[in-house]
C-alpha cells in the first residue's frame, strides 16, 4: 500500500518496515526535516522518485500527503491471542465495533498508544481497517501499537472472558467510567459513530460503561469518548502499581 | 452566515435564532427527520428554497451540508466578564490560544459543553473563530455554550487571576492533570496544534498542566487533550459538590 504524510513515513523508517519506493514532491524549497527524511531513505537504498503535486495526489488518492509518500507491504496485523499471551501484566484491550471514519480510528490508535493499551481489535467487516488515511491520522503510531483483525467479535469476547478479562461495552446508559475498577484485565468496546455497539456484541459483555455529562446532550465523538475512558483507566492502573 | 448540517439547523431552531432563509436538497427521498425539520421551518414562516446538490454545495462552500443549510445572523459571542459575573458557582473556563483547525475547535466546543464548562474564550486573531465548519463539527452545541472573543489574551488572563481564577496552561512538561485540584475557580489554556501555547500567554499563567503518557510520544491531538482534562475536572468538581 502507499502511505503518506511526514510523520507516517518517518515512523515507517523507525519501525524498520521494508520501504519499496518513496515519492517526494519535486520542489526547490523542501524543509530541512524533509531533506533529512529523503537522505535517510536514500541511505536505506530506497528508490526515491521526485514528482509534481498532481502526480503525488494521484498516487496517494489524497490531498493530505504533505509532500511525501512511500510504498510498503500491507499493514501487518497482530495475532489477538499471541499478543495477549506475551503480556506480563493484566491486559488492557480496546475493541472497535464497526467504527467507520478513518479519522476516528486514527485518533483512537494514537490515544490508545499513549494510554498504554496492549491491543486494539478491529472487526474484519463493517468497520474501517488500517488504511493509509488511518495511518496518517494516527501519525504513524499504528506501526507501534498491536492491532488485530477478527471475523467474529462475539466469539473473541467469549474467549477474552474465559481468560479472565472483564469486557465493558460503552453505551449511553452504563456505569460511570470513573466508578469502575479499571486496574485489572479489562477490555472496552466502542461502537459505530451512528449506531453504537451492536446488540449481539453488547449481549456478550460483562457490563456497560458510560461517560456522564454535565448537561443533557447526545454522545460525544467516539474518539473523544475513547480517550476520556482510556486515560482515566491509565491513571487508575498507574495508581494501583505504585 | 450560512450554516449547514442537520444537527446544526435543528439546534438553530431550538435556540430560537432568527433564520432568514433555509436551503434544502431537492430530492424525492428526504428522510423523515429532514421532512420534520422542513415542516418546522415552514411553521416558523422561514422561506424554504429547494435546490440541487451542486447549488447547495456552492452556497455552503462545503460537501458536508447533509442536504440542509440556513441563513442566520452572524454567531453571537458572549461577553467574557458579564458571563463570569452571572455564575453562581466557581467558574470553569477554557481558553484556546490560536487553535486553527475548525474540526478541533468544533470538537472542543462539544466536549466543553458536555463537561459543564461555563465559558470558552477565543483570541480575535490567529485562531479559528465560530465559523459554519466549526458549528457543523460542534453539532450545533456552539449555540448552547457561552463563547467570547478577546483581542488581548494576556490581559484577560491577568483579569481572570484578579478574580481568583487559577489559570493553567497545557504544555508537554506540566503537572499531571489528575494531581491538580480542579474543584475551584479554574481556567485551562490550550495552544495551537503545532506550536502550543505562546510564550507570552504561558508567562501569565499560574501553572502548567500536562497529560502523562504510558509511552514516549508526541502530544495528543488538541481536542483529545482538552476532553481528557475537562472530563477529569468535571469528575473532581462533581465529587467536591456531593
């Protein structure tokens, strides 16, 4: 796939991904930072192709390329249970049930990484996977976070529960997140922007979590809700360990 | 100005704003919800103009119109100190120091409303004001939140401090937000997406606040940072009152 954006390409280099080819804007005033990235790419013997704005837009299918793109192998997903088996602390997992908007998924990846989430699980169908647009919004942090894809979320939740992980679905009518003990093995499910968590997935959960509001309003944006809950969980987990 | 989006137009009706004219997509399969909004508009004697996609896009300068737009007077900003004078509880204020992206400002308005913020202060120059794009992302909550505009943020901060409000600037190296007593009169300053809070504004602050991360990373998206801090503040403020 062709990834784009300054941070994404730099993260791909840091993650030592195999970069097959790089595309850089043909411009006489590249930033110092961009020249440095170009030098690094050449040092790694990556063929670098200079091109006009229009061609770069065509190759990336985006206006957000920031003057640089790179061809890499498709995003490498993690294995759900191998990832969990490797952990030496209580798992901290996030499941997205058909979140659609690449900007939301990218922002969630960034927050999840920052909050110390061990694994993000995406459904194979009905939601956004790790696309170049998601990588762009995640500022490349998708390369550092373990992200797995599963065909049957309900079955995965069953298995997580068997392993002693408490699974909470985020809904409008759940227990306030700050009243939940989030220090142990835990997984949070966040649903689609319009429809929320699917009933089938909801029914498999151990409980429901919500964010109380000061004033009556519709739900927050999903990426905002995720951040509020994950960082509160991180705080609790840090306190429990200190 | 011409606002657009289903929620925004509905919120404008709820807020009893004077709607001069409405523009609705000329389509045979409008949703039930859209027909209801159209009926409400006609009931309020608003002239409704049906038009093709292309024309609606031209009028709104956006592809995100969702089939509906309305012409209203420019957004009515609040007065900073009159708003504070009216409060019967310790003020909870947010200041944005030149946040640029309308999506960020819109998302911040939504979170601020949900977390019970009393007043959002925007600088007159160098940042995004309440534009139709901001209204769209805020899902119309900008009509419910008091938002003021100030020419000189440094002077406003001085005045807030005189009134006993503790002013914290969000930076990468501040006190962890959860270790700050956020129950009293408080204001948080969040800076520009790239540059953060300006030095001049920073110097006026009483202290610095930051969000500790589980792993080394650049800062979170500003709208995410705002939500994490505001909802933690809301939790503390609720506990202090109960």
